[in-house]
């Protein structure tokens, strides 16, 4: 009898293990930070917002020179003008956002428990347009990226505090993003985590690989290689392509989930977008 109960208990434990063994987002976050801090002991936590420049002195010096005349300055002013330009109905973007859209970048993406999905800043900007009878803007560059750059700029110094509400759909979105980050893909069979966690600080061809901690604090980013500004999902697509995997569509549920996980991993760091990169 006792034996049987123990056996049943054993089975119950085995069944329970996968879920109870799954780390909570909070534990993931602590492990993630610890990993990078151990790996780059010379980089203070707050400095991870600077991507590759937080771990390499030579490229940092170059970048600091670039930042003296930031290439994204024009994008910010265009974004500001666009942000304040009334729609045909007389309203502006300010009407769609908390605090008139100023200083709120650190709250994106968030999980909307009514809609049951992840809302990124770019999605919210385009939905604001549609709600006001305007056409959607292109997702990856141009005016949408400029508006996002301006909104990030007004939020500089604010601390990221992405929440995972106690809703199974929010946890599922987080887990989906986490899976994307750790899953090997493409012909090169490499995960985001391979390049930006396990090999962070090493070189791939001429590029030094940045730590994923702090990745999303400075988006959108002006990239010399693009000759312009681009959104987070533009970068995701590029990084998927690097391993010869088929990129997902910008603002697909997959990339929004990835952004949700990826930004959550930068909680506690400040907004410093828009950024400038090679
Ligand atoms: C084969 C290696 C490789 C893989 C795999 C890879 N990336 Fe990258 N990624 C790079 C390189 C190289 C750069 C440019 C140098 C840098 O900043 O790391 C980069 C840059 C980035 C940046 C910009 C960093 C900054 O500071 O602006 C982000 C964000 C990023 N990758 C996210 C991802 C995500 C998410 C994935 C998985 C979908 C991924 N990468 C997969 C190589 C890779």
C-alpha cells in the first residue's frame, strides 16, 4: 500500500517537474545578468546599454567620436515634427499614448491582457494612425523609425521595467520569445544566444559580438551599414538572415514575443535610444 502510494507520488512528481522546474522570468533575469557580469567583470552593469562598446575599449573610442555629432540627430528632429503633425482629423499621436507619448519608451513592449498579445511601440504607433483614419507606415525604417527614435529620445534615462502579468498568455509569449532566443536555426544552425551570449565578446569575421544584456535599450538604431535608421525588427530580420534562416515578418507574433523576452532581460537598465552603430 505504502509502496503504491510512493510510486504514484513518484509519477506525480515526474509529471509536475517540467513545469515546476521551469524558471520564472524573474529567475531568468537574475541568471542572465549574472552570466554577463561574470563574463565581463570589467563592465559595470549600467554600461551594458552601450552594446559592443561596453566591452571593447578601441571601438568605444571610435564610437564616442561618432556620438559627438550623432548621425541620428536628423531622425530625431524629423520624428518630432512627424509626431506633432496633426492627422487629417486634427488629432496627434499624443492622443493615443499615456503622458502624451513623452517619456514612455521604457514601458514597451507590454502585454495587453485584454487583447491577449504583446504590443510593441512601433505597433502602437501604427495602430494610433489607423485609429485616426491614417494609413500604416512601413515597419522597419523611415518615418515610423523616426517617430520611435523621437519617443525613445524623450525617454532617455528612464529605467526599463517590462512586466510579465500573471496571465498564462503573457507567460506563453515570454516563453515563446525565450525559445526563439535559445533555439538554433538556419543553415548555420546558430541561436541568438550562441552569438550574443555564449560567444559574446568574440569576433565573427570583422565584427565583435555584443552582449544581449542591454541590447534593446538603444533602439531604434542608426546603422552606418544601413545608411539610416532601423527598428528592432529590422535588426532581428538581419540577424536571422546572417545564419541563413528565413526571417519572420516585422511585427509578427514571433518577433513581438522575442522582443518581449529580449527587453525584459534588460530590465533595470535605462533607455539610451536612439543609438548609433557600425
Ligand atoms: C552568427 C552570429 C549572430 C547570430 C546567430 C545573431 N546575431 Fe545579432 N548580431 C550579430 C552581429 C555580428 C551583430 C553586429 C555586432 C554587434 O553589435 O553584436 C549583431 C547585432 C545585433 C543587435 C544590435 C546590437 C546593438 O547594440 O545595436 C541585436 C539587437 C541583435 N544582434 C539581436 C539578435 C537576435 C535577437 C538574434 C537571434 C534572432 C541574433 N542577433 C542572432 C551576429 C549574430
